C-alpha cells in the first residue's frame, strides 16, 4: 500500500532519466525475432499485436478495456508497453492512480467532430463499462448501443490473443 505522495515503482522508473530499457521490453513482450514498429528515423513507437506474445496480448486487452481505454487494440504504444513490462516484471503499479489520471485526461479533452459527419463525435467513449455500471447501480435505464467486450476467458484468448502462424 502506498502512502500519501508516494510513487509506485512504475511511476518512479518512468520519471527517471534512464527510464525503461526498450531492448528489454521488446525481448519480454515480443515473439522471437519481432520488435517495436519504428519511425522513419528508427525511434521505437509501438508493438503491433502480430508481434506480441500471447501473454502480452492478454495484458494489452485487459489494460485497454479496463484501465486505459483505447478506441483500438491492434497495437500497444511505447508508454503502455512500459506498463505491461512493469506488470510482467512485478514492479508495483498504482492502478487506481492510472485510472484516475485517464479519467481526468478523458474528461478534459475537447470534443472533436467526425470529419465526414459533423453531427458525430470523433472520440471513443472512455470507460463504457464503468459508466454503464454506475448508471445501472443508480437505476438509470441503460440500453447500450455497443456491446461491452466479453470476459477474457480461455476461449477468448485462443481466438484473439494467440499469435497467428504465417
């Protein structure tokens, strides 16, 4: 348990100048022979789902569905790779703070309009399961327009998180 003002190991490492070893992250999160996708100048930016181990894909799905929502899950940006690496190497992670920060950022984002239909927003809904659950607990009628992702079961893992054979 963290005391007031105390940072978890993940935050401490992220805030250090030497931070995370990207080579170690790639070795742990990627299947053999795979690496980060890189920019034109060679900077590591993300790991594509097709380059991830099954365990990395499972953690990515859990994190992007429940902790740090994203409107897509085909890749894991560098900062989220660092989080998965921290989890898999048993660093302490203040998950409640990550969620609170994500909600704060999401709530403060200006709304953007869809480029083809200005009546629609171009932003994904953050924390749909949390919002739906809160509404239901306060007896607000809920008719979800989007199906909430199913639980991560063995069948889910075999279907969505197993590396594809080339």
